[in-house]
C-alpha cells in the first residue's frame, strides 16, 4: 500500500491527498482534440491501403460537481463538435466522402445529438455512470461512450476488472512517473452480443486481439491519451485468408480556460436533474445497433436470383456454394413465413439445395419452417427429409432445440425406415457437438443419451441394433465404451465392425486395459472365429491405441498363420506404419529386432491386399493425409475397401472423409470356396460414409442372393449416390465492440457443394470386378468484416474458391491366382482463386468499391501408392488391351 500511495502521488502530481485517477480543477475548462479512426484490410496489408474513416472532435471538459467526502468523486461535463473524413488520403473517385459535409452524411438530428452536452460520473478514476438522452440514436451514444473510455484510468499498477463501452473486462495497469499504460485483456471481456463459431478447430477461425492505451499526465489530468486496438481474424486452414481491424483513439490537451463554477448539491442524481431533467444514466456498456438494409431484396427475391446457381447441374461450380452462403445470410434475417414462401416456390430440382440452406441457417425461424414444411409420415419425401437430417448433423453450432426436434420426430410416425435410422444416427452427432460445448446435462441431451445408450440392448432387430451402434459411433460418449467393447465381440460381423471402428475414434487415453484385452481377443480369435474384415478392424484399433511391446509382438507372430490375403494385409499395414512414421512405429521397430517375429518367412507373403498412407497436401497451415486399405477374400473378390482423408491444423484433427465399401458372400458367383469362418455369410455389398466427423446412414448395393442376381443382370455400372448437397463447413459470427464505441461485424463462412458416389461392377464373362468412389466438390470460404454506423459503412472481404474432383478406382482380375489388382487415386487439374474486396458507402446510397483477384491452375496428379500397385496396374491395363 505504501508503494501504491507513493506511485499515485508521483504520477498524479497532486500534492493535496492521493489521487486515484484523473482530477479536474475547479472553475477550469479543459480544451481537448479527439480523433478516432477505424481501418480495415486483409491481415498482411494491400497495395491500395486500408478502407475506413476518421471522426474528429473538439471537446470541452469541465468539472460540474465534486463529492464532499472525496476529491475523486467527480461529475464531469463534455461538449463536442464532430467532423468525418477518410482515414487516409484518397483520389476523388475513391473517396466516398468527397463533396459531402458532416451534416449531409449524419443528418441534422444525429449531428445535433452528437453536439449535445453529456455527463460522466467518475469515482476513483472509474466510470460509475454515463448520462445522456434515451432518445438519442444508439450509434451516437456509443461514440460518446468511446470518448468516455479515455477518461477512465487508475494511477497505480495492478490488475482490475472494469466496465466501459467494451463490456466488463480485466485490465492491467502499469504506472510510471507521469505515464500510465492500460492493457485491456480483450479475451476476458463479457459483452452483451454473443456470437458463435464452428466447433471444429480445423474448419474454424482464429482471432488475435490487443488493446493498449498510453496516458501521459500533467497536473493530475490528461496531457495525451493514445489508444490502439487490433483484431486479426484468420481461417485456420488457410491463414492468408485473414482480415485485420485497427482502431485508434487520440485525445490531446490543447489548452485551458476559465470554466463555469462548481454546482452545489448533495448527490450526483440531484445535480444531474438540476442541469436537465431529461438526462438519464443510460449505461456504460455499448448498446446494440440494428443495421437497416435500404433497398435490399426480400428473401424470395434473393432466392429467385440465385435459384439457377443452386440447380444440380451447377453444384460443381464455385457459384453454387457462394450463392448458398449469401442465401444463408438472408435466411438468418427472415421470418418463418418468408422462409416457407421460398420452400414452396422452389423448383423440384432446386428444392433439396433450398432445404440445405434453410437448415444450415440454424435460426429458430428456419427450424420452425423446416418442421412445418416436411412431413415425416410420408415415405416419398425421403430425399428432402434426409437432406434436412444431414444438414442438422453438419450444423456448425447446434442448440438443444434442434436435438429436441429430432427426438420429437423419432417419437412420431416415420414413413421410411431409412429416415428412422438417419434420425437416430444424426442424433448421436448432435449429442457429441452439444457435449463439446459443455451442454451435456441439458434435458434433451440427457434424453437422447439415454435413448442411444440403451438402444443396442433394447431390440433384436439387426438393422435397429446397427442404427444405435452408428449413433454411438457419432456421439463418442465415454460411457458408451463398455457397450461398444461388448459388441466388438459379437457373433454378428456388422456389429463388430461398427463397434471397433467407433472405438478407434476415441481418445487413446480412454482405451483401458479391459478394452485392449477385448480387441486383442477378437484379433487373435481366442473365443470364436471372426470374419477377416472384423479381425482387420481389431488390428487397426490395437495399432492406433498406443500398443505395448507384447501386443505388437503377438501381432507380428500372427503373420504367416492368417488366411493368405490377411497375411498380406497385416504385412502391408505394418510396413505402412513404419514408412509413414505413425505413433506405433517406434514400438514396432523395437519388436522387429526379435528375429522370431521378423523373418523372411513372415515378411515375404504374397497377395493383393494392401494398406497405404500418403500426403495429399502439406502447408504451414494444414496437413492433409489419405489412407487406402483394401482386403480381399482368398477367391479374389474384394472383402472391404476403406478410403480415409484427414486434415490437421495446429494440433487439431478432422476426419474429413471415410468411404468404406464392404462385400461378402460373393464366392458362389465364381464357384470359389469361402475363407474359414465366412462359409455361411449372406450375399451383401454396401457402402458407408463418414463426412467431417459425422457418420452417415450406410447405403446397400444389394442384400441376399436373389437381390444380387437381379442387380447382376441390371447392373449398368452407374454409381449410387451416397451423399449430395451443400454443407456449411465454416461458420463464425461475432460483433467486436471497439473501445472507440464503433462496432465491427465479423462473418466468416465456408460452403461446400459435394457429390460422393460409389459403385461396384462384377463381370463374370471377363472375371473382373471394379469398385469406384467418386468425389466432386466446389468450395468457397469468405471472411467479411464491416463497420456500420448507420450513416457510414466500410468493409473488407477476403475469399478463396476451388472446384475439384477425386476418384478412387479399384480393378480386380480374378481369372488366376494371385489375382491382379490395380488401385488408382486421381485428382484432376483444378482452379484456385483468391479475392479481396473493399467497400465504403454512405446512407445516401453513394458507394465506392475495389476488387482484386488472383487465379492459378493446380495441376492434377495420380496419388502415389506402393510400387507393387504400379507394377500390377501395368499388367491389368496390358491385359485389358
């Protein structure tokens, strides 16, 4: 306390008593010059400079009243005029304010409001009340609050919580002789306008902010105050797509004059009333400002303008996701009735895309509109119902109400069994996202958790058990691990596969010794014989869960005693882990020092099954990897094929895509003998997709011998669609309240138009099978920051877009053994475009814009797989010729 008092005395320069903050002298008028400016640009700057504007004022400040018990209890009056100007020198054509006066831009009423006197109650250097007029526009009051923020400071070092225009924030003070530095810890600020952001860090947006104000003092009051506040927002996956907001405030003492005498009065309230009974304490924190859009089209007009870009034929072009993102912004401002008009007027082909946009908007009105529009009792509405459900699953910031809607749908009558399955599976995804937000104990979440956790044991219906297990795979609840562990040992192969692939998605720290023992029992078949693909899935769980030396050694010892193709698969898996230096590689290297585990007899097994991982893209911001695992039966027919794409950024991981094709019981087609344990399997082929961490409902190509034979003779080779639609990948929205009183609206959105299809062809004549997975997509990511003062608006937008395709084709010739297998993973040449737009406009309708772009073509390529595959492809295509 002694040090604090000494510091305060030194800094304030006041000899009579210790000042806590700024002190004004009686009967004195302080003349100050105040400027505040806001600049918007991309983060690394641009050739044409920032967009933005500056507000300048001449401010007169004097003491109105001082509390009888403390010199630091002061009521201060401020009067100012105002001028508007560009933040930097501009040519006439690029100056939106050229030829305009402050009055013509503000209008008489707003200008009069800005020049009206207002009062501030300071106590010990802190703002206790801000007195102005309720009738004044919120924008004007906020600008006055911004000026008041430069009168609030303390004269000793330390950390304190303060209220000002930015909200309630923790502030660090550093006091030295004649100077005080105030650092506002912006991440602590609690403001009234809450935004939202994407739950995935890989797809999300990062923000860096700082706010520092330096006060230089003279005779206990401000000589100069200089504040600089910056906010940089960047797309995590591409940090060059970033915007920067810079806000500066300067307050300079230019002179002093004789001022009016101090008023008499017992308390602040009485004194304020005596000055003007219309003055009121209107709050220190900023008020919400509703921006009005003049001449903006209605939602229906907007839809009619973009509908053509959202037709299926246009989805591969970047105009589709760009139109999708713009439409979402309009829907978020619309009422339920306006949204229903769009849904009812859309063409049959564009309607699914309208459903994507409305559901992705995630407002109460958009959810109500969808629930009224869709009839879940009608099986014919399957396409629209599933698009709604998938959009819920991909929701960037779902709430309890969305989950409750799915619970209500599940309780009612559902016309399609496929939709019933999708409702429960997507419920799992929503539970996961809500639990990540800390909302695991909400009533709807608790209800959904109970349904999903108890589901697998509540039914004997195979399809329903699978449905609940897939929901568990989505929700990733720690309490689901014992259930999944139990089903991993199931006699039903499909249950085991789902349970094991679900366990693989959990954090390694949750893989208890009990779980590991169970998975090892499955792989080594200690209790019963399992299908090959079940054992392969168990091996994947073991190798990805921080395996022990003995676990790895036992895996290595099993190679050579497995069915032919599984020997080759396990060998390929081990080599892939070593080559790609995955976490398990060190313990594998250690185990391979033992010559019993690692010898020629084990490591020279022939076959066509394989596992391979590689890099799709590597940059400072994002690393994208792929893996292709394929397992065959001894007869040469594909048993399972698994393609995965992962993205990682700053330590965060995203499972972008998984496409798994399963086939079984097809040996009878070529009069071959099934592998051990697979003699009684029903003929089946199907495909399952996991997209952006969300497991979707699997698709069946055929099931049962009669279905297989009918498909065999009608098979066209045309792929079956697995998922098609528009997805809102990135969704970040916030209002940044600047210390100057201005507000910045920040909107970052990423839209993806995607079409994933898969197919399986079998030619008995040529004894050849072909499986294909085709991915077509177009992507747009746009970041927009705007400062809108109602009478003056400035903004900047950074964006990038691309249109690409990725095909994975496996051709198998099984006329002889070892059969020929060729895997191809091709990426076509694709365009990549970047844009930078800036704009300034006035309420009169005058607008100035600038736009720059950069385009490049990224050459296509065939992703490398192992050399053995390249040799095999040459043979396949030679024989085809």
